[in-house]
């Protein structure tokens, strides 16, 4: 980075606590830029930024902008927003009124990517997991890699590790159409599904945004097992977990259980080696295959990859074991789309099956789901009901709006009513405090509890622990 540029630039992030916004802010801070940001919520990310020297406001008022303008009046100040920031946000309104330069997060991430050999991970599902697996392999195999992702990567214990390296793994988001801003050396498309109904009207629009991403990638790596990517994108670099034919990279599973996956690895149809992967789940195997394929495309020796496979871990909130309370095991997962719920429940079944076989008991799979966005619930009501009904017992909480207006007065009860037709063990429970209050009535010893969603549902574990401490005292 140009030292002159660094000394003359300041970045202020409106909504700095978001997982994607904080990653970019942290990256710029590590590059030597001065940083400030505002957020109504204090979280691990804002605390970390403040400790590293960023100025953090816990309000979003015009006085924050006035303060930053006066404090850094010798610098070019860039104000950064994500699509989550509403037009009526007081800081944003003030910036626009004063004609101050406002940039989207994607523009800043795209600028950072330009300084590296960039591997951009895209797709409707599994981006954070794939980014985590790829980041881990590149870090261990090259010691010459950086990462900016939408999740906490265990090897760095951060969503950003930005150093003076050759490679950069970047998770890029399609949810708001800004995916067209990114140029990469290798573009990875995990899969394509219809989602983000607040931005896209149909699947065709989603495919078009990925096509723009593909055009901006020097090399493209695609998932052959996803019908939409297979039929809409051409690349010599494809991966599969169902066939070793017609693809450059494949891992065909021979055993999948709750602890690991064993598979046969192929390149261009030729068997190379068996792999023992310490991550369960076929969807995770697809993400790992993509990470291995991308590593091979930049010239990493397969022997190095095989040696380091054992260190792979899932990012936080991806089937993350939070702990056990009175013989009830709780897992957090980010699943908020029907196809993600489908895979998470499948994985939960593997765990329950193994538990029942080894411990000779009848464990149940409990699904607690916090729907995310009214537009998504409206579009996928039947699909949510179909997948959630496959758990033994289902509790659905109120919808996390993520800033959306509930114009159609939609509630979670439309999901629970449909589930009831398939599985009578379903209840609507307003919030996680209610779940906690009735925890022992709603669950029993031996249960595996899957807590799913993309909202604030991941606070459940701490709410539950506080309640248990109160009871014990």
C-alpha cells in the first residue's frame, strides 16, 4: 500500500459491528489507515477494533460525523456503508446533505483485493465454510496468505487476517448485487439458489449477478453437482462429490459419520489418494473439495494439502457445539434458507444416530428456528415447513426482521401451521427468553438441540446459561 495514501486517508464505517463491515475495517486498520465507526450494538468485533485504536461510537448521530470531520480535517475521509444501512440513517443523511464521499463496503473490499492474488469465494450457500477451509489450507501450506471473510476463522480467531502476503481469500456476497464489483484471479462459485427476495425478483436475476462475477474472474472454479452452476457456467475447473468423470477435481465419499468423512480424491479422472477429513456432512465435503481444488489451481502441492487436512475446522456458528446443560447438547448453526436447514438437520441426524447406537438411548433431534427476514418467510413458507418437519420436535420463534418492514403482517405461525400437518410436535414460541423459561419442559435428557438462524438467535446459549446460574444460586 502507498504510504502517502495511508497517511492521507481515514475511513468511517456506519454500522461497523456487522461481520462483513468489521472485517474490512480491521483489514484497513492493519494496513495502517486510521479508522472510526458507529454501531448501536457493542459486540466482539467493535471491542476488538476499539482495542486496536479505532474510534467507535455507540450511537449513529450527525455529531459523530462532525467530530470525525474536525478530528481528521487533514485527511481525505471516506464514509463506508453496507446495504443494511437504511437511507434515513442520521449519519448517512448528514453525509449526503454535505456531499461527503460515501462508498459501499464492496468497493473497499474490491480495492483491497487488487493488491493480492485474490481467491474470491461466492455462492448461495457455504461461502464462509469454504473461505475458512481455503484460508486454513493456504495459511498452513504457504504461510503467505491473508483472509477477509464473513465469519470467524478458527486458525486466526478473526474474520480478518490481512498481512503483506501473496494470496488473499475473500468471501464475496451476492445478496445485494454488489458481487459485480469484485475482480479475482480465481472466482469460486459454490452453488446457486434463489434467495435474497428483498433484492432479487427471480432466479434469473441471481444467475445474472453470478455471470458478471464469472466474467470478472481470470479463472473460474464451479460446483458440477449443482445443476444451476453446471447448466449456466462453463469452466474447465469443476469439482464434484458424485463423479470423477468430466471434472478436474473430485472427492467421492466412502464413509461419512458424525466425526469425520473418508473419501477418494481424484484429479482429471485419475485416483490420487484417500483422504480422512475431520469434518462431517456431505455439504461440508463439497466446500472442502472446492478449497482443495482452488489450492491446487494456484500450485499448492497435494502432499502439503493432505498433510494439513487434519487441521481443518468449521467456522463459528456452523454446527458449532456450544455446550451441554443437564445432558442436553446445544449446537448453533447459521442456517436460514430451507436448503441450509435441510443439510443441517441431515447432519444432526448423523449425530443422533451415532449417539443412539453407541449410548443405547433414544435421543431426539430438537430444532429451534428463528426465521430471518419477512420477505424470505413469505417466499419459502412451504419449503421451511417441509425441511423443519424432519426434526423430531420443532420450536419456531418470531421473525428477525433485519430492518425489513413487515408490510404483509407475516408471522412465524404460518410456518408452524404448515409443519403441524406433517409433524404434530411443533410449537410457536415468541422468543428465546420464553424458550429459556420453559427449557426443561420443552426438552429432555439426551436431546440434541439445533439452534438455527441468522439473527440474534446465537445469544441463546448465554441467555440459557444466565438462567441456569440464577436457578442454581
